[in-house]
C-alpha cells in the first residue's frame, strides 16, 4: 500500500527564457503575435518522501495565484484526491475568472498533484491514466513567419530528416507571401511528410476559404485557426467547405471543460487541440479528450511535449502531440527525464514513476524571476 500522507509542502518558481532560433536569441512571430521570451511557472509539491512536479507556460503572475489563492486548497489535501482538488481550485478562482492566468496556475498544480500520486504509487503517469499505448506521434512545430525562406526550409526539412511524419509552419503575417512560403516548405520536406499550417486566427473567413483550396493543392492536411477561435461559426463554415483531406484544428485557448463543449457542439473542428498547461493539467486534459471521444472528433495536444508525451500515450483518441520548437528548447534546458523521440514518436518512460521529469534547478536558475516556498 502507498503511503497515506497529505500534501505538506509547496515550492513554486517563475521563469522567463528568451526565444532562440538557429542558435541565437531572436524574436519570433506568428500570424497575430510577436514574442521574444517565454514564461513558465514550475511547481513542486511534497507528500511523505515523494515530490511531484508540474509546470505551465503563461504569465509569471500565476505564481501569485498559486501562493495566495490555490495552495490553501492543495496543502493538507490527499494527493490521491486529484478530482476533488481540481474542482476545489476551480471554485477558489470563481471571482477572479477561471480562464487565463488562473487556469495556468491550476494546470501547473494539477500536473504536480498527478505526478505526486503516480510517484507515491510507483507507476508512470501514462499507466496511471490508462496506458493506451507506448508512445504518441509527434509533429515538428515552428516555421515562424519571421524566418527567411531558407530558415523555414532548414528547420522543417531537419525535422523530416529526424523522422517526424509531419511538420507545422506559421502563416498569416503577410498573406501575400503565404503561398510562396508554403510552396517552399512543401518542396523542402518532400511529398511523403505531412504539412500543417497555422494562421493563429489571422485570416478573414472568405480569405481563409480561398487559402484552404490552395493549401490543399499543395498537400496541406491541417489548417489550424484559419480564422479566430472566437468565431466558431466561421471555423464551422471553413471546415464544411474545405476540400476533403484538409482538417480544421483549434482549441489551444481552451481553459475550461465548457470551452471544449462549445467548440465541439458548434461542429467547429475536425481535430480539437487541448493544452494541459492551460486547460487544467491531466484532469482538464482528460475532460477535454473525453468530450472529443463523445463528439467523434480526434484530439491533439498543444505545445509542452515533455508533459503531453505521457498524456497522449495514455489516451487512445490523441492522434498527435505538438513538438513545439520554443518548448523543446526550454524543456531540454529545464528537465531531466524527457520522453525520447524515436522514429517520430514521443516515448514516455513507462518504467519511471510519474511523468519522469525532474527540474534541473541549477540550469534553470539563471532564468528565475520569482520564487516562493511554503514554510
Ligand atoms: Mg496554434
């Protein structure tokens, strides 16, 4: 029997890491946003002799929410009561607003509680959550709109050469340049590698419908956020009108279970994306994936590949995991115990307890902007 001990201690750090591409620090862009750094919070919770780790990409303000609002619901709780703790946290942020910063804070904590539970049981997170298979298919993701054509070709063809079966590029910053960029990407990776595009909501409806036809002719099979994810009717329109073989994907701004219900009920997507560092850790991710199962829509994980390897391998309807450039850089820097990338599959260590990740504190320390630990 595992130890019966409450969660007794918490430690949280906020980190900010400059973006890097092609071995230099430089800003990156997609169709609607430009950024030069990535922030994340890392939480460690202890119960008995074990420590669970969780993290979320998002505002450093999540540290304040964790310390002041959420940890009172978590400290002293039973680490096996993951569902109870999740809903207590959701209740605690009612008046602050669940989506956004609070959702990131809940996500980091929920991941840490799940990791702790699995470690106390001595099983991997993948096996704890259902163990559907031994790996999840990864796709390379980057291709930012401020890359030159040469840089775009180098990054995407590098992933293809490494065995990834599909790659994704950003579009939408300069619509006049998009067809040339997608054409260059297609010739760089060859015809046998899947090509995904992500407009991050940059296009208008009619513009997106025209691009859907043109991208499909270039063998693009995944059109992410062709219009804003706030426009569910627009996503539905493009989904219904797009050529067969071109899937419309969205869902990365899903913070609550109801968000996924609304997107699926609107028939807005062919693939629903969920991000466990936004939608509530493993608890929220399972709730999203279950709703996708009911709607007969496959699911895909958004960013954070080190965490999603464990979740994607656990759930049968997660068709792929985003191997996102920025987060690959950070996760290699911050964590030991990363899932292996083998023949285009992310393979979590089913023999290691929890998700297997541990924080490399000394390596992460230069990026630390704030920290707090319970007494
Ligand atoms: Mg996206």
